[in-house]
C-alpha cells in the first residue's frame, strides 16, 4: 500500500496502478476510520482491480471552527487498518497541498441543499463538492463509494456528477451500525459514556417512527419523534424530516409515490450526529 501526500505523486501512482491493474475505485473519507468506512473499502476492492482511499479532513465543508478543530484524526491507526485490506493507495494531503489557492468555486445543487444539512450547515455541501470534484480530477476513478449514512450528500454528489458530466460511477452503500443500533460515525469517539447512552435514542427514534409510518399522519409523527428525543435532556434535535429519496422534497402524505427516507440530525452536547432510515411502506 502506497501512502501519497502530494497531488503530483498521487497522479503518477494512480496512472501506474490503472495501467498495471485496470479499473480503479475511490473511497473518499475524512479518516478516523470505522467499520462504516471499511464496508465502502470492501465494496470497492470487490468491484475493482485497484482501490484508492483518500483521508482528508476538508476544512471547507466545516461551518463551525470548533467542529473542525475537534474532529478526530488518527492517520497512523487508519493506515494500520487499511494495511490489512486490498488497498493500493492512500491519498492523505494536507490542506495547503490540496487547496494551493483558496477554492472559491460555487456549485448549484438545484435546491437539493435547501433543507436538512444544507439548511443547518450553510456552505457545507459547497465545501463537500469542492473536495469531491478535486479528488475526482486528481484520481479519475472509474467508481466512487459513498455511504447512505450521509443520504443528502449522496443525492447531491449524484447530481453533481450528472450535471458536470464527470465520468465516474457513484455507488451508494448501506449504513453500518453498532450492535445496539447507533450509526457508526467518527464523531462517536467524542461522546462521553452518558452521551453515548443518550445517542442510542437517535436510531430508536427512527425505528419507532418507521414502525408508525403509514398510520400516524406525517406531521404528527414528526412532532412525536422530536418529543421522544427531547425526553432526554442531553439531546437537542435540529430536524426530523421525511423526504422523497429522489428529490429530497418533504413527504406530505404516506400515499405519495416512491421511496421515502426519515432523516434526523441531533446534537448530543457539542457532538452533532445524523442518521436516517428507509420509511417506504
Ligand atoms: P466521513 O469520513 O464521515 O466523511 O465518511 C466517509 C464516507 O463514509 C462517506 O461516504 C460516508 O457516508 C461513509 N460513512 C460514514 N459512516 C458510515 C456508516 N456508518 N455506514 C456507511 N457509510 C458510512
């Protein structure tokens, strides 16, 4: 496994890999890897002759300085973990290397960013798009792997690739959870023991709500779910939305056509967690 820290080295290593091996899969991450990330890596190594993993805590997608600074980082541990898998290349640039000049590109997501994460984290998806398009430009992967954990991000990346005609296949991968149901996240490491217990309520709230979908009216269910979360004083929900999977527009009635996803963002102390579940009947 090669560790590359610069763009020129990454370009030339990737070219060699493609010539020698063939199809290349890319797994973009911010590191502090857990089984959720590893599931994406395994999918890529199963589907491609070569796999690259990027590890970059992208400053432009953080809308809060404190969140960026406290975000867990563990490059050595990540490399050890990836070393056991069939990963060919790890690209771990620092910000000055990745953004030699300020990236001022502004993307249009056609409204996909107007709710949920986009609403509560202004500029977040623009920063994601800056990093992801730059990664695609440097690595030119055949396929790129993203988790459904970040459901809105996945929808936005699919649109971005379509609109900009970037020749990459986007592969969505299911959410990986801890045994008790908490969605895996690098931020889980920041939770105290008490907060970790409270955080369990997030996936419970989604499961309870899903069990009542189709029975309780959508708006009532949203209120009930927020009420359930707020029974725990350590939790502060930012939103609970039930949206159409394709366009992320709010579901008004259960009889609406198509796949429906319940999406939740909750602050547990200073730690902001997101989760979602399929609410299709
Ligand atoms: P991050 O390092 O948080 O930016 O995540 C990198 C990629 O891993 C993104 O595509 C995430 O959606 C995905 N990911 C993060 N957590 C999980 C999880 N629990 N299950 C599946 N994919 C995940």
